[in-house]
C-alpha cells in the first residue's frame, strides 16, 4: 500500500511551488485559485507540516517544502517520460541542446544515433559553441558544460568525471618511447588549449615541479585542434579524459595513462544543465535526459 497523498494535491503543490503563486498555478491547472489553495492546505494537513509561507505578493517554500519538492517533481517527470516513451510524445517534438564543440563532436554525436533509434519521432537540434558561458541564455532545453556542477538558475546532473591526460601521436610514442614522468616532458613541444590554459601548469605542479617553463609550440582554441596536431606529431597535448578516450579508440592518438592527473573544481566534470523556469519540463526533454545519463553511466 503506497503512502501517497491524492495526486491532485501533489500537482497543486508542485505547480504552486514553480509559479510561486496559487493564482498562476490555477491558470496552469485550469482550476480556481481557491481550489488550488484548498488542495495545498489539505496536503499540508495530511503531512503535518507547512509547505509554504503565505506572503502578500506570493508564496515562499518552507524548509520542509524545499525538501519535499524535488521528490514530487521527479515523480511527475518520471511518469511523464515513461508515458511518452511507451506511447510516444504528442506531435513532432523537438529538443534543442547546446554543448561545447569538442564535447558535441567527440562524445555526444557518436551516441546520438542510439537515441534516434529509440525515439525516432523526436527531432534533435544540437548547437555548439567554443565558449558556452559567453553566450546569453536562449531557447535551450538542455545544455552541457564543463565545470563543478554549480550554475545559478540551473538544475544539474553529472555526466562525466574528468582527469587530465597527456597524449601524443602513436608514431611519436613508438619513436621516442613513453615518458616515465612529467619531468620527461619538460623541453618538449606542448600543445595548449585556450579554454584550459592552466592544465599543463597544474600537471607539472602536481608532479612536484614548482616553476615549470613549458614550451607551447602551438596554442589552439579547441580540443579538436589539439588532437589533430598531436596526431600529426606536432607535440604533446593534454586533454580531458573523456575526449582522449573517445579519440584514442578510433585514431592514431596515444594516451599516456601513467601520467594521468585527477581533476577537481572548475574542470572536474561535464554536467547536464536544465534551466529553472516557470514552465514544466516537456516529456521529450525528460526522455533525452534519462537516456543521456544512462549513456554516460554506461
């Protein structure tokens, strides 16, 4: 037997929390404000806790309300996604996703055919940018960023946990051998990526080299350029582990596994960002989010 309040009470609570208003929630649910308010009060009486502070110009969640809301929201999202997955979403839905160009090319696009095979009725619009943080928010359903998981205005789910991995051409590795330590890379040509300028410095300092003087033969603006240069024998690059592993599986890139450096903080992982807004997350977006997190965990 489920210990579950009536679903219409839960819907009234979730919509009121999102809209911060009984009146706005009533418009969404096609009810009267009084009906929504009554349902929320009935839920509070059932639970034995106040979920909202009633204010002159709206609502504010109590501590118990904030604790309860994510579970209620996820239950509705999971049910909506399952319904869309089994019976198909209505119309011809479209999902708009934004990611860095390196993540899109190296990680996401090789996996997208699996999503399209599972949900052929959902169209996917994938946009890319070198500098995602520099772009203003627009009509995005989901965004994928590298960072620490904390962005105001977004809910996040971690997709990858990153490390910094030195790489070079397999021909370079065969000719010169694999470096045994970070010291062996001092004086060699190093390829730098603009968005990750501190990785080489952190790599050397992590190895106990306090004042490294790396020689950057070439600086590029994306990991894609660094990979092409490394494969062409133009030096060693340092990549995020998810990029290095994806590329080494299909090209002449060699990973120097023994020199891998774990990452923390601002570049610790790729995260899926879901905008906090006053609108409900659409079923097709929930389906993609569920599929993507499963693909990442696999």
